[in-house]
């Protein structure tokens, strides 16, 4: 089956620094990837839709300049949290849309970000 | 805009007993519905999906769900729960541009 990986699986950074999270589709090409944020014991909130070769579409309330998304290739999307603050600490999950199948997504294992 | 309600935050079921997790959705058209399972610190795994056709959908790990349009529901069921089923379960509905809207999840606890 289709596999989506994320790197790193966890990261600790200091307040004010930036951190990049990678999302890769390992055995298929994903023209569309999604980034979610999940707070402890909460649901997944869609942050943005990442389309290969074009600008990401951000959900209402998500700061574009803080959460930079780049989908440079058909197998890689990156999320950069710029000038991170403790309130950005969260579990970030990416998913990749299954080619040719509406709505169905394969999810990565997630990245735990802790900002100190 | 679409929305999903999972009314039960936690459910405890004895091992071997049957399980039903509730999901109600709000969507203007025919919905695309999903159930996902998440183990602690992990991503989501698709259990089953409903796009159209037979309203009783079979999924992996012995799960099934029934789409009831009149009740706007898509409840997840399993006839006999195993301890390994303990996890968080999310119901989701498909929205515009292939996005998904998730419910808040139901934590399943399995007692011996």
C-alpha cells in the first residue's frame, strides 16, 4: 500500500528559531498533500493544502508567514514553522491524496514539535 | 460548511463485547464518509470509507459502518472487540477540493 513518511518524528527547538518538517510519499506521486495540526486529545485541524508546483492554500486563521509550505516535487512537501513559539508546540501530521481517488488520503506518522 | 459530531469522547468496552461508535455529519450533498483509527503518537489509518452504493460498508480489522441518510449518521461497529482495538477513532467527511473534516474523536478503552 501507499506509504507516507515524515521527518523528523519529533523535534525540540528553542523559541524564536525555525524548524522544517518533511513529508514524503514513498511509492506514489502526490500532486496534493495536506498538513494538519493536532492538539493533545483533540481532532485534526486542516492547516493547508499543498499542491505541487503552486502556492499552498491555507485554511482560515492559519498564518501563512508563520507556517511556510513548499511542495517542490511530486513526492515531497515541507512545512517550516518560522520563529517558533511555545504555543506552536503540537503534533503535525501530513497526508497525501491518493492519485485519482477523491478525498482518500494516506497519512504520515506525524511529527511532535516542542518549542522551549 | 460540513461538520462531524462524535458525541462520545470516551467509550469503555469489555474485550469480546460488541462496539458501536457514533458519528453524525452535516453536509449539503451526498457525503463521502470515512473512519480512521489513530494509535498513540501515530498517524491515521483508514478503516473504511463510504462513497456510494451499499450503505453497509466493510472495512479492515473486522470493522463495519452503516450509512443512514435519514439520520445523517455513519456509525462504526465491531461484533467482538480485541484489546488491540484500543485507540482513538475519528470519523471524517469529505469536503471541497478533496479535503477532510474530522470529528473530535472517540477514545476506545478495552477492559479485560
